[in-house]
C-alpha cells in the first residue's frame, strides 16, 4: 500500500495504556484524516481497524525502533506524532495538506507543525511559515511534524533516546541542504494538542482532566498522576529556576499545591 504521506505514531508497549485516549481523540477530532494511520510498537497492537500495526519486536532503544518503523513505512513522507500528544480540537485537514504541499514543493526535510521552538526567519512567499536556521539549538524537535522520510532516516542513529536525538540530531541536520520549515508562533495551529501528556512515566494532571472532560477513561492503576513534588519542581524549572534550587524548593511548594495554592 504505497502512499505519499503516512501518519506514524511512535510508541512502545510500555505506553499501551495511553493508546486508548490518544486514538479516541485522534479520530474524534480528525475524522477526515487523509493519511493512513500507523502505530509503531513492540508486540502489542491497538484493536481498531483504522490503525495499522508496525511491531518491531523487543525494545532496543527509541532510535533503533524508529529506524525499523521507517524501513517498513510505505510512504515518502511521514507525519510524525507521539502517543501522548492528545488532540483537543478539530484538525484543519485542508490547511495541513496545503502546508505539506508547500514543504514538498520546497523539497524541505521537515515541516514542524507545533512551533516549540518557532522559526528563526519568515518565508517570503508563505506568511504562516518560517525557516529554522542551521545551527539552531533545536533544529530537530519531536513535536508534531511532517518529515521527508529519507531526511529523517539520515539523521537518526541507533542507540539514542528522544532527548539525545533532538540534541545530537540537530547538529547532524546541519549537514543537510534541504530546509527545515516551521509554523510561525501565534498563528491558528491546524493540528493542536495537549503537549506531552505523560512526563517521566506519570500522567500530567491537565491531561487527565482533558480525558475526563472528553469522557475518556484513564487507568490510573497502571499509570498514576504526577506527584505534587514533581509538579512543583517542573513548574519552577519552567519559570527559569535552576535545577538544583528547584529540587530544594519543590517539597514545601508541593505541600502548598496540595492545600489548594498555585504553583
């Protein structure tokens, strides 16, 4: 089944409890998705005929698994998502198709659809998009993006974690002549989602609240909500507090959150 672009959800069996919320929201808010949907995992499959399985066997490491998935993918382009990107509003199919068409015409390596981080300079002929410069710290990001499969494969290296791939892959991407495009910050995002619903193995509280609003069950026996201290520590780091100080401050702040205060 050859196709121009396919949607690939990168996952592993350890996250199979997240698949139900992810795919329920995907098909609820993107019922007219024009791309075949693949789920990459180890051995488990998701029981839905709309989801095609790529099982890569026992877990080696994140990058090795993705390399194997790309080898099986019958498409030249891949819309890459992670299983904890919970879509929370209708997806704008026509705009995504137009943006991907522009990226293909520019022979781009990548088109980032969530500007985290955003581009460095704007495209003169496409006001919604910009270019991520060579040397940018996160030229490679694992936020939702369309990739030319051969470009993604060229910067992957077996043995790397997602975080190593973003950091080290960014430098390897500097060797590619193809542009890296990114949606501009502040525009109406055609594919919007709760970014990173699972952190360090725990559910984010906001993601659980989203699922409850959407009447989607979440099994908190398999995966619990992030502890208060970890939530406090993460909030402090996002506010710019150095890691060591954030750890020291997190415990009393965690008690404050438990009592109903703001982080």
